[in-house]
């Protein structure tokens, strides 16, 4: 199987199966000799903050000398981004090899009457196989959707479960209340395995606490004293102390006011890992946080004008983004390039963004689930905001750049699908500019 064959195999898969179950995963993984059973896993669920936690924690573990695998979703530009070992994307050759092994096992599974795997299930099986074959010391698994029936949840004894911020998203699958969503996310908690919970609403804590108690899983939910020392477009410096750790002058380059809470959860996780024989020195923690990177989340892609890409794609994520922009870009005019998916809470998302906007460029992500500009503009028009519309993403970017002065800000947001395409477009523009500059010389 070639790399392109592997991508075609993936593209032939459905996004969702006929029913939520882990049986397909268990059957195919059994045919692959259960590679997940040979891995030491840190399992992360939540509505927002999962990716940032993966980025920080993997960077810390690498600084600590651990060969670290990370499985995340979705990807921004290439599918290989989902499976990384020591910060390196899986190679095209290894990607093709593991998917061929998964495909052969799936054929046997289906021949025995089993239902075909979904897109995410194929990749999850492949990730387990790759990390086992590559001899990863520790693997960080990010859930794709929910937790209880997520394909990653075949892991039976994780080193640690981490549950990040929980809010409303994917309600058609996870439920229409915070209690229901928390119950689904809490499905990653395993018997006698510790769990760290992001500090959040009591209603979520009560659900997670009940699940943890029923499984005799030690629960760490810490109120933390934070002293903010600096926060700007270069990053954040703060000190923090709770019952698990105390650190001064923590330097965090990931942008966003919300990253402090994400970082504290990661620091709690490090303290719990140390209690369970995964040694991490303070030096490794500090260096790991300083080196952490997470593409497409408050990512700076240009300075004149300041171009920010952010993949926030639900109401709570957009609210946190708006709060950060209000602080970090105070006094600057902001042009917003906005494209959203039709199955998101776009009216609420718009309500958080519009107070920030000087101008708005409406566009459409490259997705069958996109919200057409004609519908999106109806909600902008009622707010009496200046807007332009351009469904084609590349042309919309050109339009947005043309309407943003060098001392202003261009924020591109609304859909993670759109952010990956914009990274590609902006990178190409940078190459063209450098070529023109070289030609002039």
C-alpha cells in the first residue's frame, strides 16, 4: 500500500457508525495482537483545552527523557499530524504500513460478520499499532468525540485520565445538558486509575466525582492560587500554588488567557504522574512548557498586520478567544475572517465575536457541513456590522488582507477545518513574497 492508497482507504470510510460501541475496535485490535495493551497511556477528554494539554504535556515528557507518542484530531493540513512521536509526524511510509495492517485485519473482522470501521477508528487502531512498534515510553491519547464510546477508550488501565473544560458541543451525540456531557467524558475514567479534573463548574465536578468514586479512582480537583505577572502577545508569566504543586515565574508561550487554566491542569497531572513513578523534574517541566507549541490556536502567522489563526469552533471556545483578544489586542482595530459549520452554535459564537469586530469578511470552510454565507450574513446584518462576503476561502483571505492595515489585526476563526487551509494559503503567500524579494536583489 502506498501513502495515497492509505488516504484513499481512509476516504472510503464513514465518519460515524450505525451505533456507538467499542466492539468494532476490540475485534480489529484483537486481530492486531492488541497493541494498546502494551502501551503506557495518558488519556485526555474534554470539550476545550485537550489539544493544548497534549502539547504542553508531551513537551514536558520529552524534556523529561521519555519517548513520547501523541494522538490528536483533527489534523490541520496533513493526516500525519494526528500521529506523532517525539514531536515528529509519522512518515508517509510508516503511515501506509500501519494502515495496510489495519485494513487487512478489518477485512477479516468484516468477513466474520463485523461492521466496518469508521475513519477515526481506522486511525486509532493505526496509532496504537505504530506507537507499540515504535516502542513509545508514554502515549498521550486525545479523545475524538465524547469519551465513553470514543475509539480511544479501549485502553483499560491508563497511567492517568485527564478531563479538561466541559461545555456544550456535539450535543446531538453527547446530550443537551452539562451533566449528560460530563457523564460521556467521564467514561474514560478507569478502575483504580487516577484522574485529574480541570477546575470548573460544580455541576461537572459532581458527575465526575460520582464516576470516580464508583471506580475507586483517585480524583484530583484543585483550587489554585494564581499570581499573574505578565500577559501579552509574547506569552504569559505567572506563579501558581495548590495542594499538588507550587511554582513561581512559570513562562508559557501559548497565547490566550485561558491557557493559564489549561497549564495548571497539566501541572496537576505532572504532580500526579510523579506520585506514580513517572519522574519529572521542575527543570523538565519549565523547559517543556516554554517549548510547547500548538498550531492553529491563537497562532501568529504575520505581524504587519498581526494575523491570528484560531480553531475555536464552539460557543465556549469562541467566548474564551474573545476574552483573550479583548485583553491582548486592546485598542487595535480587528478585522474578522469568519467561516463556520452549520451544526455549530453559530448564533452564540457570533454574539461573542461581533463586539470585537471593526470589519467582518464572511466565507465558507471547505466542508460539506459548511454554513453558507447567505445564511451567515443574515445574523451579521441584524447586528448592523460592516461585512463583506466571499464564499471562496482564498479570495476571502485576499479580501481580508486588503481591508486590514499594517497596524491592525486580522483574526481568522470559526472552524478548525478552515484554519488548516488558511495556514497553507498564508505559507504560500510568504514563499511568494520571499521569492519576489530575492528577485529584486
